């Protein structure tokens, strides 16, 4: 028998058999991997790759990726984030800036946010619907207040229960995940009339509550004027902080308890200028600028160690020598040195708190990124001089939805 020999013309058959055996071997290798190993391999992949590609490789991967435990672990392990940017004017198209070591890629968010974004948390976005703005904008009219929450990656949308309060003068929405229950809550902070001292908070648990409830816990009267400022949210807490006040107020969203603690003691020494409060990593940070010798600017970075005790820790000092650095390409396109030093603003921390982003408020120009670990500095994108018309938040795509037991589903959907 000469089957399989090249001289009998069976080489093609031999190759086909070899390839087929090789494919079967590869498939059996993937299938034979313990599920725990596959879990810890997949959990390191970006959310968009998991959702758009990896979950369709095989049934095992599909089941793992759609498991709530995997979704939470993927969120917990996430160490990178970019910048969510929306200019609060038509057409309201948001962008996402993903930052590398020395550059950034800016892309449009592939989800229609008809009106301004109000808050973000864990890849979820809270936004105001288009139907709110038919004619003049009347924020005090509850009929104009349809608020929705969405995950832009998995294309899920839910409507927040309607508000029943009226007549408020100012208001802010926040989206927060409770620390132990992992439930997502929307907090509505508002002043009930023209008196700044009149302040209330309401909360609703998404996917669970059908109506808002008032947070009844009391807070010191000395804090009430602080509540007209927009709060920052991170790690299950809301923070109210402003340079005019020597203290910070925090709300533990899960227990609905308020706490008050002082700002870093060093800030009272007088050599610092205005402090800026941002969320960094899983907590609150305070960045304070002060000037050194001519042409040199410093930023001290403080982190809040415990939002209940109010303990602060100084982590970094950022030094910029504009006199020597300005000729370098990284500072091209920026306005004069004096303008930069007086009007440069920190706007967000990204990449797990390793990169801080700045913009110059007095002039249109690029964003400036500074890595506190490596000292690398680069610019990207652009903004207008009307910085108060921007929504900036650190952001990362995720697979999460409204409740810990929710599974992701493809395509648009209703509530949880």
C-alpha cells in the first residue's frame, strides 16, 4: 500500500489530516484549561474586548464573562481609566480620551447622550434626556426632569424614577455605588429656595426603588452654605469641598450619614494658593498650588486616607519650571507663561491616580497630562476657554449594570 506517500499524490490528504489533528488539539487544550485559569486570564482584558469579541469565542467564555462575579471582579481589578469629556452645548457629543505613556487617543463615545451628562460611576453614565428641553430650560419644573442612566458599552438604558420636589433654586445629581451592597444610587442635592442655607438630599436605589426618599440625618448648620457646591463622588461617598471653607463634608451613601473633617493642616500656613479638590483612585485628593522662584510652579498633592476620620496624607510634589521647559515641544500652543502659571487648572486624575490632567482656563488650547510616577508630560486634544461649560470625569468602560445580580445583555433595553 502506497497511501500517503508523495509519489502517489496523497500529500494533500496528509496535510489536511495533519491540520485537522492540530486544530482538534488546540481546541482540546483550550477546553481542558480549568475554569479558574480562564477566569483570571479573561478578567485582565479590557471591557470592550470582552463584550464585543471574547464572549463569543465559546460557550465557556460566554458563561464566565456574563457571570456577575466576573463582572464585579473585572471592575475591581480595573487599573486604567481615561477622561470622559462633554462640552455642554449642542451637539452634546461626548468623547473619551484613553491615555498611554506619552500620548492619548480621543474618540467619540458611541452612544447618543441627547443632553448634558450629569454624573458617571463604574462605566455607568447619568444623563438628562432630550425631551427635557422643548423651549426654555426650566430646571425647577419637575415635568422637564427625565433622568436616565446608561452603560454606553453594553447599550443598556434605564429611567430614574421622577422627582416630586419643586421650587428648588440649585441642584446637583450624583451617581454612587454603595460599598457593601454594590447597589447603584442616585443622590439629588438641592436648595429648596433662594436661601442658600436651605438644603436637602434625596436618594433612590436604581433597579430597586420606585420613588425617591429624603435623607433625614442632620448635618451641622455651619456646613449648609457648602452644599451649594457640586459634590464629588468616589468609593461610596459624596464629598462637598470648596476653597472658601476650612472643612470638607462627606456623605456615606450606604449608611446615609454625614461627616465633617478639616482640610489638610498645612493648607492653613498661608504659603499656598487656592486648593482644588478632585477624586483620585478610590478617594478624594486636594491639589494646592504655590509659586517658587520666578518661573517655577509647585503643586502639592494630598490624599484623604479615611473619609470618616478625615486623615490626610501628602503624596506628591509636582514641579514645573516654565522658564526652562517652555521651549520643549510639550508646551507649544500654550499661552504666555504668566497666564499658564495663574490660570492652569487640574481637572481630573486618570489611570488609577497616576496621571493628572490640566487645562489653561484663560485660553483655548490642549490638555496637559502629567504622570506623577515617571514625570512624563505631554499634551493632547483641545478645549475652549469656557471651561465651566465642560463635564470632565475619569472614566473606564465596564460590563456592570444596576444591581449586583444583573447580567449583561446585548442591545438596548429597559430597566434592570
